[in-house]
C-alpha cells in the first residue's frame, strides 16, 4: 500500500501529496481523493506530488500521476512532481506524459 502524509499547514504552503512505497491499483483513487480533499476550496494555483518515496516505477505509478494531474486540473490547479525517480520520468516520457515532469526535481544521486 502507498501511504501518504499531509504536509500543508497553511494556505501559504502548497498542498503536498507524498507517494511512498509501491503504488497499487487500489491506491490510485485514494490518492486522488486525498488530493481533492486537501485542495478543497483553497484556490491554490499549484499542488505538489512528492514521488521521492516511490520504490517501484511502473505503469500503475504512471496511472497515479496521470490521474492526480487530471484531479488537480479539474480543481483549477497545476500539479508539480517533486523528487521524481529517473525510471518514472522515463516511463512518463514513453507514454506521452513527459510534459508532466517539466520542472520536476530529481533527487541528487551524487
């Protein structure tokens, strides 16, 4: 299961959804509901999806990112990926979702 932890403490902080572990298909609707609930009526221009804890980059993780992106857009918000593993970035590009990784920070591996 893919637990997530809220980190937004005020309206000045961006909404953050953390993805950790391996994303299972059953996690995707829950992650979207979490993002939707956190955004609520805040009117944030951007939300952050922290992918730093992802342990397996696969098509389920790609599905989660795509659905989180759509959820954010429906609520008038952009989704920015943070600490995106290189494997996930490659998969997003492969399936035509590479634009979602623009400006995404990747962890320093040095």
